[in-house]
């Protein structure tokens, strides 16, 4: 389960700033404008609460995240103050320490996809954390206006994606990506938007992942976020832990 929990990162800033009004932005300019409104930083630190339901098995826990933009994401998962899982995502590798089982797993994003059935690169994981809609072969979506909502839609040979965007703030409220070739989908809802440095940032997020007969639902509620503080990314493996290549993990 922990291999998918990284999708659930969320954070906030309680100092709410009045959201700008973009109602007059032309439909063709919506996507370009949205790209300028996501949070920008060198490093980010956040703490949040997560509730995850994997095929009916529900668990709640706390998580800490340290994120160096475009380079690495470090995560620590704990219950009652005791760390059970530590993970490190870089551009080309996934590393996980399981203190509960005294094991550690190293692998690639291709290995991760084989396990999770969700094809994600490091930069796409970053996009999910920021509240961005994942791209489909860099295509520009069709844009329609419907009252206070901007509807985005795009499709290629493999995937179909739809999104609903608030017309006033240009913040994504919901998006759905469905595989046209396989029975799997990613459904994301983003709510309780705050602003950090005048940029859109959702405080609450729900991720629903369906792959065949399996499902994972993740609810994340943030507690705090700190920007551009110099951070460490410790990842030391106990020499007594058993190594298991990520592709062999089940």
C-alpha cells in the first residue's frame, strides 16, 4: 500500500489571501494562465494526516514530507509517533525502507508501475502534489465554459482525461484520467483552497485509484507547510534489513 501513498501529499498555509478573479480570461488562455498559478519553491516541508482504504483495509497515519523541487521527495509515515515507512523518490529511482518488516526496496518507476498499475514519472508525481492535471502526450485540452466552471477535456490513443476548474481562481476542483486500454483510472478531488505566496494550493485532497478489481482511496488533510528552508533528506538503511528488489515486491 505504501507504494501508492505518496500520491496523497497535501499542505496549506492558514494565512488566507483573497483569491484573484479570472472570470474574464478567454477560454483559449485558461490552460496557460493556470500554469502560472501553481506554487513555486526550491524546497518545501509539510506535515499532514492521511486516511487510506485499500480494498476495504482502512488505515490512518501521519506523514512528513521534504521536497526539493525537480530533484527528490522524501517521505516518512508514522503512527502514534513511531516511524514505520520511509521513502525517497528521485528522478530515476524509488527507495523504500520498511521498518515494520525490517526490509528495504529499491527500484525504478517502471517497477513501481508494474506493482501499482499507475504509470507515473517523478515529474508527474510532483504535478499531482501541486494540484496540476497530468498531461497526455503534451496535448492541449479542449476548453469549454459552463457557468462558474471551466471544463477541460483531452484524449489520445491510450487515455482520456476530464477536469473541472473554478472560473474565478483557475484552481482545479476535480479531474479524472481513464485508461482506454486497461481497466484502471485515477480520480482526484481538490478542495479547501488556500493561497501560499499568492499561488493556488489545495488543503484537502482525495485520490481514488481503480485497477481491475482493486481500489485505493486516499484522503489527505494538511497541517502546515514551510517553504525554502534548507532541508536534509536522510535515508540510511540498517545493515540487518533484508533487501528486496522493488520488482519482486508483492
